[in-house]
């Protein structure tokens, strides 16, 4: 249980959960310039030479750029560390602050377009609100984030692999002008106001401060990443204060989290899902996508090597007699402290379906769910008066898709394989 101020909100799209109050320091709204924009570049190289570590700093100022009414330009300048003699060891780490100019046409008044260079060893520290635009998403970066140069490259690969495995291709709709009001997370200031996403998924990477932490959340149209390993030292201190118990800082970017959340986004676009089913999909395919990409993407290989996969307590051992009842209740009838049971049951259930029906099991269920008028297209919200009856309908669609005895078989499989028995 995290400390701090909380509110009810969406967890993984259709799930009612607690989200931490964003507590970023108040910022004065910046104003875009239609003429000249300047930005500074800082490169720090920690170089080891004959056992002695030295730091060299190079600062350069980007030349001003004039933006005419007819043409807008975007330029980025990055300084390189001075070339070292042959006997000097290669730089251990490189930290670069992105330089950018405002593209009046593509940027909102308070945020800037940037591009990551794709180099894993380069870490870009944001000093302003900025974004990276890809084919299917906008990566909206908070201030004071340290982002590896290959972050967007890996996100592109992750989306493609989720689509491939689950047959859930997503094509942005340029006519979709849906926007999100993010002022709640920035003390009533929305740095992304005026930025048109054109149907692409906005991915907000948050750097929380002042003792509050953000839980990664997602819905069919957007996702928020509160990834602890991307925080600056200052933000990390605030993140730790928002937790009970010991929290160890990771020494790598754990891509399990964006894979998990993006699985929610892409599958929730196809059909509404219960808590158990949604979390089961995300847990199972986060592991599967990591395994599939690890041999081609070094940063994801590091996740495969270092990520600590959890087992979740369910409170009540699952068997042939209670499997359907528990699924239908969706664990809304248990104490909050045991709510992670949705992950345990969901992981086991989706593993079972995948083993018996292949990766096509999701679309098989989605077709059945979408054909049932009793299931709200808006999604599942535990706590609503209609939730119980909708879960009864959802349970019936699962049986219609996979057989009347699906839960009896699943419960027997759990007992036989000692799955979710505690």
C-alpha cells in the first residue's frame, strides 16, 4: 500500500484502482516563439584513464533558427565528447541534455518535439516538457527524466510484437482528435494542451516529486508510465518516500512495465475485459514478448535477465468447484490487500487458454464478447451497480467461446499443476 494522497481511477483501462495524486511542482506556462528559439546542449563523459576517473564537460549553444510563416523547422544539435587518445579507455557513460528548437506547426505552446538517437548507451535528460512522435504513439516526456536513447526503438518493437502474437493490429485514425486533460497530474497545468495526437496513443512518462508516486495505468486511448528506473535522483527520493518497506532502485530499464501496459491498450481497443482477464493477458504476454525480443534488442534482453517475476496469492485455492464462481466475482468481494489475486488467477487462466487454444484464444473471446449486447462497450468498473450482472454475462461469453465446462477443466488443471493453490 503506497502512502500519500490517492483517488479512484482507471488501472489498466477497465479496472477501478487507486492512482496517486500527481504532485509535480507548479510551472509557469511557457509561450511558443514564432521567430527565434535557442537551446543549450550539455555532454558529460566519465572517462577512466590509468585507473583515474575524470569528468569533462562541454557546453555549446545551438544557433538560432528562424521559422517563417510558411515553413517550420526542427533542428537538434548534440556535442560529442573530445576524441580520446588510443591509450585512453572508452567513456563509461555519456549523459546528454537534448537540444531542440520549437517546431511551431507540430508542437503545443508548452512542449517540444525531440528525437532519440536510438543508441542504448546515450541517456537523454529532459529539462523541458517534450515528446517523441512515432508511427503509432506520442511519447510525452515529463521534465527531469533520464531516458535511454533506444527507448522509442524498443517501444516500436514491443508494439509490433504484441500485435503479432495477439493479432491485434492498431491503425491510428488521423480523424480522431481525442485529447486527455492531464492538468490533474501537474497541479492544474497541462503541458500537453494543444498537442494533437491524431488517433495515436499518448504515452505519458511521469517524473513525480514532493513525496508522491504514480502507478502505471492504461486505457484504450492512453497510458501513463511511472517507471522508477527512469527517475532522476530527486524524483527517486520522492518515489521511495511514497512506499512502505524497502524499495531497491533498479540498475536497468525494466521493459516489463511498458509491455504490460501496452498489452492493455492494444487489447482493450478490441473488446472490454474483466479485471482477471485483462491482467492475465498483460502478465502472460509481458513475459512472452520479452522472450521473443530479447535476442534482437539488448535492453529487452536485460529485462529478461534481471526482471523479478512474481507469484500472486489468491487467498482461496482454485479448484473445479469454485473456479467459475471466483471468475464471475472478479475478486471484487475480497479485501483490498488481496486484490493482486486478479493477477494470479488471470495469469493462470490465460496460460491455460493459451496452451489449449493457442494465441488466437484472445480474438476468439473478443468476437464473442463484442457480439453480446449485455456487455457495456465502455468497459468494466467494479463498484458500479451493474458490475455484478455484467460479470455474469461476461462469464457466459467465456463459456460460449470455450465450452460450458471450461471453468471445471481449468480448476482441475490448477489442482493438477499446483497453480494458484495459496
